[in-house]
C-alpha cells in the first residue's frame, strides 16, 4: 500500500534551474512522473522554478535567492562532452559530504532524450525517472545503486519500456530512508530560517 492512503510523511522543496530550456509542458509531464515516484515513498515535492534558459525567471519565488537550507537544487542542463561508452550517465548528485546534507542534483537532458529515443519511449518519462533517481541519491546521501527498482544503475531499453510502477519505485528499505531524510531536511530547513 502506498503512502497516499495514510498521508505523506514530509515535503521537500526542489529549486529547479532549467538551464537546458526544457519546454514548460514537457517539464510539467516529467515532474509528474518524478512526483508520483517520490510520493509513493511518502514524500511530497514542491517545485520552485528559479531559472529557465539563460537567466532568472521574472516571477521566480523569493526562496530562490535565500540560502539553500533544506531544499534540493536540481539543474537541468546539456552535457559538455560526448560519452562514447556503452553506459551513459543521465545525471549525478553531489553526496557523501560528512556533516552536511547534500543538496545538488544534475540531469543531462540531452542524454535522457537520447536514451528515450533509442528505447522508443516518451522522453518526458525518462526525464522524470532520472529526476526521481537523482533526488533519491540526494536523500539517501549515497551514490550506490540497487539491483532493482528506481535506484538501479543500468536502465536497459527493455526495462525502460516496462510501465509497471514497482519496476520504477524505491525499494522498501530505500523508501524508509528517503522519508527519514526528507523529515530531517524539512526540520533543518525550518531551523535555519528562524
């Protein structure tokens, strides 16, 4: 049973820096995929759009100018280099800093689009899965990967074509850690704003 039935444990705020310029409708669809996965783990997402393309949004939330606190910063950008390897990374998160909560996740939108095209699936869905995966790394404060579920390292074309939710959710043990980290992050953010 998902957490929707019993109420969500915490809310995380994600400051989005859309350097790539993902069209608003595509980004909204990708966010919905990510939101559903993270919500299944018991965590609600609130998005703060801080940047689109090459500059600040005219109507960006004031939060975008405040210290990060407990928020997560999500950068959507283009890769700077060509990766000729068989396995490509669609993003990364800076994690594992002792004594500090990680906050930065980066998604390479051009790679998510390429992977989606090669698999014959919706690029917005792959972008959403990549966003949820990197949010998972930040909340888990670890770059390790699981054998299955959302946090697995290898996403084959066959796996990407699977639409059953359990194939793309956090494992139970990961979901518990994600909830705990989100609650701690929320409390730390509230303390920092006082």
